[in-house]
C-alpha cells in the first residue's frame, strides 16, 4: 500500500526582506505566492497543511488546515516543522517553504524513493550543489529529536538533520526548481521570467 504523505507549507516567518509583508500572500503574477507552491504539490501528497503565524483567515480561504507554531516566538522554520510533525497522522511529512514557487512536480516521489532505498530517516533535496534545508521528507518519529534540539536553543536545520540518517536527492536536472523569493526584486525577476 502506498504510504500516506502530508505536506506542510511553511509560511510562518516574518518576511523582513520582503518588507514585512506576509511572503505567502504577496502577489506573484496574479496569485498569492503560496498558491504557486500549492499548485505544484496538490497532486503529490494526500493532504496539504499550512503553517502561518498571522493572517490565518486568508490562508483558510483555500480550504486547507492552517496552524501556527506551538511556540509563538518566531524561532525559525524548525518551530513550524516540529508543530506539524506532532500533528500529522501520515507516514511521512513533506516540508517545503512558501517562497519556492517552482518546486519539482516529482519532488515527493523522488525524496521518498531516495529515503526508502537508503533506509534513511529523512530525505533532503539538493539543487546539485547545495542542500535545501527547508525541503525535506521526514518520518514523524523525528519530532522528539527536533523538539530536544529546539529546547537546547539550537536553530540550524542542517545541524539537526545530520544527527540522523539522511538521503540527499539531487534535482540538478531542474535548474530553477528551488528558486527562492526573499525580496521584492527577486519576486519581480521571477514574475518577468514566468510571463515570458
Ligand atoms: N513556522 C515558522 N516558519 C518560519 C519561521 N521563520 C521562517 N520561517 C519559514 O521558513 C522559510 C524560510 O525562511 P526565510 O526565507 O528566512 O523567511 P522569513 O524568515 O519569513 O524571511 P526573512 O525575515 O526575510 O528572513 C519560509 O517559508 C518562512 O515562512 C518561524 O519562525 N516559524
Ligand atoms: Mg528568515
């Protein structure tokens, strides 16, 4: 039987480089940025959860389950991940950021295959050069270790996952897959590219 896979889209940051506007909700070519991410994921997972610390009602309008960090201190992406890991009933949790609108359509399948083949606890995507620490496939039992890491005051995601058996899956075949939008200038550049 195929494993159940939930996805959580992280939209819980302060988006300071975007000028403090909620990054998931800023317009990218006529749609909220997170809608581009949702469109990429919708056929890849059983359920999509959205992690946001403000504007929850606006995210709920699309019918997805929205939740905020258990710890409301803006502790970084791990705070959203650990909350989702504790909530999910699925076999795996796919984690992606809201600000990567060009994610691969075979992201889940390839991360799962890598994880299973290597009998790993988690899989991380790579662009061929750099690992993408907020693009992960996780087993829910990892919640305890992630919570302990946060409780110790640690925040760096790759430091956390290196404590476990990690499969790295390269998407070097899709050069724009992890284009990451942090500033209005980057958003404008991608909008122009998509429109071409
Ligand atoms: N749940 C949660 N998610 C976060 C937090 N900080 C960042 N993220 C998410 O993690 C992903 C990557 O973070 P960044 O690109 O640094 O986003 P950001 O922190 O909102 O933006 P900056 O303030 O410009 O750094 C984004 O999807 C953010 O929404 C947080 O404290 N809690
Ligand atoms: Mg940040």
